C-alpha cells in the first residue's frame, strides 16, 4: 500500500520552516497504519531535516554552523552563476540531505517529543519549494 | 506488508554502540523477504549511522572529525541550556542523520561486508535512546 | 509490493558518476506505480547522493568542500592502513551518506528537474562498488 501527495512551501530566504503538521495531515490521509513516511524536496539547494522543535535558537545556531560547513562567496568555488550563496546552498544540501524517512505507527508519524520536520532553505532569496510526501505500509 | 518494533539503547555518553544484531533480529521477525528496513532514533542529539565494523579506530577518528564539524562550547552558540555539548550534539545529528534505510533480501539485512549499524551518541552523559525499526516489503 | 536489483559501478577513483538512468531502469522494471526507490551502496568509503545535474562545476566544488570536511592524511587520524585517503573516505561517507530514497510516481522516479543520482567515490584509486536498488509500493 502506498499513498503520495505533494505541496509547495514558499520560503522566505535562508532559514527553516516547520512542516510537521502538513506531513502529519498527509500521513493521516494515507490510511497507512504501520509503515514509513518519506518527505522529499525536489531541489538541490535546500534540505528537509529533523531537528529540535522547542528552542528556536537551535535553528539559528545551525545557520552559524552551516556558514562554516559551506560558506558563501568562497573564492575556491567555480560554480557561482546564481550568486554568492549558490554553491554554499549545494554544499549544505549534500550535508543535511534532501529527505527524511519517519516511522508511522497507528496511522500517525512516530516522532520523538522534540523532533520537528523542517524545510531548510539554503538560498538567500525566497523560493517556491516542492515537497513530495510518500507513505508506504 | 509492514512490521515495526522499538527498543531502547542505554548509551554510555559520547561514542558509538553497534546495534546490527538487534536490527537483524527485527528484520527476521518481520517475515519480509524483499524490502527496506528503516532504523530511526527519536532524538535530535544522537544519530543512527552505517560505518566500518572492523577497525574501532575508524569510530575514534569520526569523533575527532565531529569535534571540528560541531565543536563543544563554541562561543557563537546561543543554545547551551543543557551544557557545552548541547548544540554540538544537534549539529552532529544534522550532519550524520537520525536514520538509515537498508535493503532487505531473502529475509536478511543486505549490508556490505564491512558495514555495521551504530547508535552514535553525541551527548557527553549517558542517555536512554529509543530506536524504531520499520520493515516494509 | 517490493522489487530489488543490484549492479556494480566501476569508479575511476575520487569523483562522482551519474547513475540516474540505471536507477530509472530498475524503477520501470519494478512495475511499482506509486512508492519509494531506495538506492544503497554496500560500502563505507563512498556515497550515493543527489545533486545538481546541469553544471559539472558543482561536483568539482563539492570535492573542494569535502577536502575541508574530511581531509586526506590528517595527522590526527589513527586509521590509515589503506593510505592517506582511507579515513577521509569514511568521514565523507558519514557526511554524504550511503543511500538516498526517492519518490516514485506513475512508475517513474519523481526527481526535480535539476536532481541527478550520483555514486560519489571518496577513495583515490578505482573501486568496484555494489549498488542495491529497492522499490517498494
């Protein structure tokens, strides 16, 4: 049994947007009792991640770390057609990933208490991002 | 067809603990012949990873690298309620991930010869960590 | 419903090789209309990743970044039996991962326009790498 829905998120530029409730709605719509929910973003310059949902300073600190992992405007980059944040965004996408897979139990996402699902935009300007949620069970 | 079991691992603080045999047992109990096994941890300050199972120095060197990727007690962090290792643990969780998905063939995990499944604790003090294994096929 | 095939890729040493068409072929052979395709590599010193498929300079710049994330011949490494690139390869495998899971719609991979699937070899000498593709739906 498999069920799939997609939706768009309009990012406001670099930063993270919680999408847990949108994903939870698709999981309930799927009718799958036990299985896996995969949340996938169809782009190579943003990520879908799980991280702490309580203190927003965690997500600010992740930006601080990401700026070291893949800095903007690095003189070593060859790929900069779309600006100083172009290659930095591709690097962060590789590190943080484009999807997460989450267990489904009793027809609901089986997240830990402090886990939220986030679209993490790595580009500095707003983008429309397509998310595909697939539930198998 | 989907099957799910969860179990707790008591970490001894920062470091990695092999859980391959526990996951293999769940896969056999599932009765799934061909499919996927997802191993998920319900926390944002530790990881589930695949890495080399032969020479323990690999996992010691991964700690050395992780201390550069997301150092403890970085003065740039805003999030430090739970101590010097709090934000470092969230950063390492983003990089190494909270789950792995592994193919299942003939009712068994289809790992490479040198691949083991590890709970990687990023916090310095011991924690109880909840692992959820889901097998679909 | 689940379907699985494996194939070998002969890497030419460090660098990335596109495998999108091989994976798409397996997805079509599976007969799965809606579901997930998991692409898994049975090794701990290379990765399977999604990244931009248009400008090859993205993948050159990823090598530049990876050389900072997990440098060759770092004097801090204890694990170096197979050479200066041994531990660097294990570190990059942890960061970039060993598998990707991609939605399947209408019997095809549902990738974004600019997303390609790559085997990313982290070792400097050529290796034969075993890829397992599992499609569930």
